């Protein structure tokens, strides 16, 4: 199959799904807390969702590498849209039952856990190698744009009296339905690597063996997990800082979230025009920029500094993630891509709760200086990882 430089279904499908899913999460947070007056149920639902994602990450790579990747994408979208439409029929929008929210979360997160690695693995099969970084950058930019638009759209929808939680479920289901239709139109011919399909354990074992034979991939996975744990910690610190030092102004907090997303858009746009190939050196440079911004924001407790930090941090993290994805796609053989990205998402989803838990307690003590702690932790980790891997990797 002739490889192209762009693919509209693969570009639009994640964006449309992201808008719908972000609107759903916005509504979930709002209506559940409004109905219960507490965040306890939300915590249970999110914790359960995290467990589903980790289990899904463990299994998805095996399926993505052993079956038709387009079919897996379609099945993932189908699970999500049926979950939304099904529970929209039975759920009480004014007081949703906990068991319903748990089952709904299980359906959505199962679909998402399989969709992401399949989408990342199918891209190098359809696009020319020289087009990967630009496509990844454009895709990341639209996802950050969705993160800016959906809170505004969600707030606007809540001003309409007849809008309730069921409405947001139907909107999310409709987004998955539209995404499903786009993926149906995707022109893709599956590559049969072998007539013999490995068992689950054999496939997992071969995937981990492949990763550990390639130190750059190991480094990429570890750096991504480590950096995104600290990114989750930053998101945890920001509302605390606004609440305790800036009068709890929700508008100021929303500006910071917008700053993170705007920085992500700028980072993505920058890489759409960059002709510099993805490299491990550039990955370290991006993360050092993020670390420096965090250290400065933790030392100077001034809101304008915090706002600039949000933009710079979002910019650096987007640049890193785009390059890291591209580098992995460039270095991994096609038949292993699903398992590699499955391992990648295990690192992202499995360790973030640990960082959130630890920094959740630390922030009460170190307060705004937690940002400096995050920055110094990132610098120390980068120094250690670089020294450890440099001996076995030729830059």
C-alpha cells in the first residue's frame, strides 16, 4: 500500500472523540458532586477507571499486534458509543447510581485503553516516515485545542435549563458514533506478520523482550512515565496554589489550565514546521525546559510567573510527548508497535496515581514550593537516566 503524508480519518477521529469524552468528564464532575455534595464517589469512579486502564494497557498490545488494527479501532469506538447510549437510557440523570457509573466507566475506559495504542500503531503503516512527526504534532495540537474548547462549551451547555447528565452522555455517544463512521472509511490493509498467533503470555513476553533489547525504547518509556507522573503532580498543585494564595478564584485557575493547553498547541505547531528529526537529545532538552520553568515558578510566588510557567510547561511537555511518540514509531518494527505502545501506556497510567498520592501529601507541607520540588526531581531524574542509558545508546 502506498504511504501518504496525511490521513484525515486518523486525524479527525481522535479529536471528535476527545471533545465528546471531555464534555462527558466535565459533566460527570459537575453533576455527581452536585447530586452527592461530595467527591467520594468521584474518587471511587476515577480510581476504578485507572485500574481498568492499566489492565487494558496490559492486554491491548497483544491484540493490536495479532489482529487487524482497524477492526480493533472500530470495536473500541463501538464499545464506547454503546456504553454511552445504553446507560443514557437507564441512568437517573439527577442522582446516578454508583454501580451505573462504575460500569459506564469500565466500558469507556476499556474502549479508550484499546483505541490509543491501536491508533498509534496504525499511523506508521499508513504514513511516510518523513510525515510522522508533523502528523503527530498536528494531532496533538487539535487535542489541546479540544481541552480549551470543551470547558467553555460545557459551561455554556449548563446554562440551558433542560440540559442534564443524560444529554452529555448522548453527546459523548454521538461523538463516538461520528468517529466510528470516519474509521469505517479508513483505507487500510492489515499486514499479516505470521500465520501463527502467539498466546497472551508468549506475546507479552516477546514484547517486553523486544523492548529490553532496544535501550532507546526502554529510555523512552521510562522518561515518558516519569515526566507524566510529574505533569500529573503539577495539575494537582495548581488548584491548591490558587485556593490558598490567590483567593480561590476559579477564573484564575481556568486561566492556568488554558495556559497549559495553549502551550501544548504552541509546542505542536512548532513541530509541524520543524525539519529536525526526533531524537533522545531533543527529548532531554524539552524536559529540562519544563524543569527550569517549574523551579522558577516555585521560587517566585507571583501569579503572572505562575501563568507563564503553565504555558511554558505545556509547551515543553507537548514537544516531548510528540517527539517521544515519533521516535518510538521510527524505531519499532511494525509487528511490535501495539505491544510497545501498550507498555508505554502502562507506564503512563500505572504510575500517575503514585505520584498524585505522594505529591498530594507533600503539597500541604511545601505549598507553592512544591513546583520547585517537582522541577528539581525532574532534573535529578533526567541526570540519572541520561548517565545510565548513555553507556548503551549511541546518540
